[in-house]
């Protein structure tokens, strides 16, 4: 019997790599995308886990490249049964004086723009078939006040809000939508976001491993949950109290995370 097809963006490393690997282990074939050519190496691991893998290298900050990826997926002739819209980047620093505007606009283009674009194509296809599962990688930062990560945090609020609204729209089409909200995870995210020397970018990120976060996310998706905090106790606690924690307290916590690792 032909296998079903799963789509993962940002599949070359970190959480997306684990989502793709675990979907291969759960019996799916894969359409995976990322920008760099290390995607091809990752694809070998997914194949070793039993999947037929289709790779699409593209800079997802660019609208025409995302469109081309989708045309390539459509040309496979197999509908997407599961979609993990996951690719994302960050940028650290005081907004007024430290962080890079180029990087912050790339955050908007990738974390928000490509997420909307992939979600549009995928939800149209799934609505037509009246079945499917969509997992959005949001963040605990979707719900926190985050000095020195203002644009990233705002982008993840966008993703969470999109996911929650689409959940209600898509249930009329028999499609489940879930938001994955990781706490700090030990991935390359912190290097890309220029956070190697911060408390969170050194010890803090060791709170969660990407394989555990991916498993928790996929379990929540297939259980039909609205969202899941992943995965350690502190992340779950922070998520549970986010709505009642004053902004000033959240900001103080964030400032601590962003302190130099040596302090
Ligand atoms: N790590 C954390 O603490 C954490 C916490 C909460 C949420 N998240 C979210 O989890 C998601 C995955 O991040 P991660 O932690 O796994 O980081 P990661 O290891 O850096 O993975 C990021 C992925 O996004 C891809 N990507 C980056 N820029 C791209 C572009 N312009 N076009 C296409 N693909 C691009 C990367 O591919 P290439 O570089 O190979 O092109 C890579 O596959 C992100 O949405 C992030 O916001 C992470």
C-alpha cells in the first residue's frame, strides 16, 4: 500500500529534522524543505528510516521560492496528509541600538510570511480533501514579553494566533490544527540568533532536546490537541502561568536569560 505524504519545513536541523525523522519512523513518505544544501544529508537519514524523500531547497523568505516548492510538491501527485510548518529564525539584542533590521525583516518574512504562504497552499488542499493534520511550530515566546527578542517573540505570537484561528476554521473541513510551543531547545537556533554568549544560549537551551520536543509535538497533533508546551516542567509551568504573570515579571525573567553566560 502507498504511504501517506508528510511535509516539513526547516527539516535540515533541530526540531524540524526530528519532526521529519520521526514522521519517517511513523511510516510517512516525506516532502522536506530548507535553504541550505545540508538538507540532502538529512534526507539520507530520513530514507534510512524508511521514507521516500523529496527535497526542495529554497529560501523561504522569498515568496516566489515558496511558491516553487509548493508547485514541486503538487507535481508529486500525492496529497499532503501531515504538514509541519516549522522553519524559523531569531535575532537577539536591544531593538533600538543592537539588533539587525535586515535579520528582523527576515524573521517577519520567514516566521510569518512563509508560514502564511505554506499554510494557505496546504489548507486549501486539505480542505478540498476534507482531511489532514497541520502542526505549527510556535513557541513559549508566543505568550511572553521578551525584551531583547522583541521581533522574534512577536513573530511567534503571530504563529500561535494563526494556528488557533485556523483550528476553528479547519475543523469544518475535518482538518486538525495544533500549535507546538517549545521552551528553550538545544538547536542551532541560538547561534543563528546571535545568542551564543547568553545564559539561555548556553546552559538554558539544554532544558529540552529536539527529539523530545518533536515527539511531544507529533503526539499532540495526532491526539488532536489545540496546542502543547514542550517539553520540560519549567516550560509547562511558564506556559500555564503566562496569562496571569505580569509583563514586568516576564520581562525581568527574559532579561536574566539574555545576560552574558559568564555573569
Ligand atoms: N530552539 C529553540 O529554543 C526554539 C524554541 C521555541 C521555538 N523554536 C522554533 O522552532 C523552529 C525550528 O527551530 P530550531 O530550534 O530547530 O532551529 P534550527 O536548528 O536553526 O532550524 C531552523 C531550520 O529552519 C531552516 N531555515 C532557516 N532559514 C531559512 C530560510 N531562509 N529558508 C528556508 N529554511 C530556512 C533551517 O535550514 P537551513 O539553515 O539548513 O537552510 C533549519 O532547517 C523555529 O520556528 C523556531 O522559532 C525554537
